[in-house]
């Protein structure tokens, strides 16, 4: 039951051991939904321990399912009113993207959708894609605004084959195949494209976006390379708090009028702006020439226009929560008073592709 006593129905969330799915499950339970979730290995106690804790919030059932196995989602989806497709292959750095990332992503999405058709009860499917399906494209100059009509350039990506070209291609193709399948089978499908997602979640392991956005405080060079790659590829650092993302997913599930794609982005910033903000708040310093203002803006105007309101709209709101989360995970030291070193922020101009994954 919800706070007002209204029964909200049953929702399936795939990929329950992951970062985004864990936060979505928590929110759905708090809103009064019964939740059924899937994991690849129900015996992995360490990876799934948060699910046992979440069962204290309400009705939560855990099922084994694998994106590669057609029919394995049938039991989890059966009887559900809503299906949130969050699970996705995340083997971003594979040497064979076609076989190990792109094909499994499309096949896995269609397998879950087939289970939704078979169930016959699913009123709305919410597919979690990625801003990587929007922003991975060559753009010249400044002032670009990318919205739901913007798509990553598959031809450009496959021709240039950067280190992680398969990830944005997989997101574009799975979105388009899911849309085609939904239209053919009468499913009501809405897609959410989250940008770099940060903030605290119940999952035992944070998504790579969290340590990358904390790298200006932690000094983690590998994590900073991810952040740097996003800015070079996208022309900005687009951010959304995980609570806002989950609220947006529930919003488009419950709104009958919701249709098509929705970019979920509360603000666009740069490494230089982040460095100045963190230097003021945490007495850290940075060096090097950086992009001062975003060249590209990912727009959530459609989502806002239809009635959604972001709660985490400023860097301060986003980072206050994320810093505490980072301390709890050991990404940052527990003593915040000492100044923390920023990594050098200048470097080569090698090309990177945006990989804001949804896990």
C-alpha cells in the first residue's frame, strides 16, 4: 500500500543487483508497489545482499533470469503491471563488441519484451537506455542542444571504432529494436535515457560514474580518465542524481500520456566548473586548461514540460549526497576536513566516447 492506502500494483525490475535497479526497487517499495526483480545468480550473497535488506520495505521477490536465455524472465514478469528494463550487458571494453555487447544487448532486451507480451498484464514498459544513444556523434562548434530527436551516429561510430564504440551503438540499436517490437506486439513502451548518474544507492557496488565524478577529490587517475573522456566526447559533463532518475522512471510509467524517449538530465557542467566548485567547498586545487562552459547541452525539456520536477538541480545538492556515499564505500577518506589532491586536468586530445552506462 502507498502512504495514502492505495494499492499501486506490481512492478518487475530487471537487473536487481545493479546500481540503478537497486535504487529503483527501493523507491517502488516505498511507494507501495509489490516488486519482482531478477538477478543472474541468486546464490551470489555478496552481490545481492542489499535485496534482502530491501525486503524489509515491502513485498520483494527475487528470481533468477539471464538476458541470453529466452523465457527466463517469464516467471518474474508474470502478473506484473509495469516492467522496468534496467539490466543490460556492460562489457564495454570487449575486443569483439558485435558478439559480446551489441548482439547480447538487443537479444536480451527482446527476450524481456517477449516475456512482457506472454504475461498479458503489463500496462507499461520502461526501458532504461543511456545518453550514449543520444550524444555520441561528431559536433562542431558550441551551443548544441540535444533532445529526444537526437541519436548517436552509428555509421560514424562503426567507421571510427574508438575503444568503446560498441556501447553507444548497442544502446541505439536496442532502443530501435525495442520500439519496433513494441509497436508490432501492442506494448506500451517508454524509453528513458539517463546521463551520468550519481548519488547513493542500496547496491553493494557503485556504478563507475560515481568514482569518476569523485575523482577530482580522490585523485584516482583511472576514474578521472573516464570523466575526462566523457567531456571530450560529449562536450559537457551531464549529471543526474539517481533519486531523480528513479522518480522520472516511475513518473513515465504512471503517466498514461507519456510516449517515446525521455532524456533525464538535471544539469550540464564541465570539469573546470566541477573543479572550481570542489575547490571552494573542499579546499582542493586544480591546474590545466579546460573547457570553461559546456559546448553541448542535453535537454530534459520534454520531461519537465510533461510535469516532472527535478529535486537535485545544483552541484551542491548532488555532491553533498555523493561525497557521503563515497566515504561509505571507501572511495573517499572519511575525514573530509583535510584538503584532497585533484589529479592534473590537462592531457592529450585523444578521442574518447561517452559511456554513461545504466547498470
